[in-house]
C-alpha cells in the first residue's frame, strides 16, 4: 500500500506558481520556477494574456497526440479564436487544427483529441466557470 501512495505522489503535478513584474505600459516580466517571458497586453514585446491562454490550451491538447505510440514524424497545431467585441472580450469559439505527418491512423488522432478534451487537458478543464477565484493584495507606500 505504501508503494501505491508513493507512486500516486510521484505522478501528481506540483502547484502552479507564476509571478508578474510590471515593466511599463502593458508589459510584464512573467516567470515560473524554470522559465521567463514577456507578457504584453499590446502583443508587441511578447504574447498577450489571451494569446498565452490560447497557447496553453493548444499545447495541452496536443500533448496526448505526441505521447501516442505511432510513427509520428512531424506535427503542427494551430488555434484560431473568436472573442466577444465588448469587455471582458472573452473567447467564445476556438478552432484547433492539427497537421500530422507520418503513418498515424486517423482513428488514433481522433481518439487522442477526444481524450484530451474529455479527460487529460487540464487547461481546457481549468476554463470552467466553477473555478474558485480568491484574491488578496498588499500596498507598499
């Protein structure tokens, strides 16, 4: 029984930690434990927050396709999203397009996409409306 508990702990993902530091205008330095990038609300110096969200969704959806045991020789994925015209201008429709290179059965691709959407893509499931959002702040004068 102890081995099963250890195995489950090993498979669990760590908590997500991200930090933003304002660098001017709508630009922020974003960092995680292992990487950094520029986030830009104007999409000039780096991707905007919504572009990062779309990138995260696309990356999460393709993960299971990459893990398949097929003769995958190349892969391209693209996301096109439509947004509401007025604030909060949320995404209302997202279309994912996958281009698979190699001897990969269409049924395997379809199954991988379905599994990503229904079970494995944590980003997709994190877009649900029932996520609790807690906030806190400090003011340093």
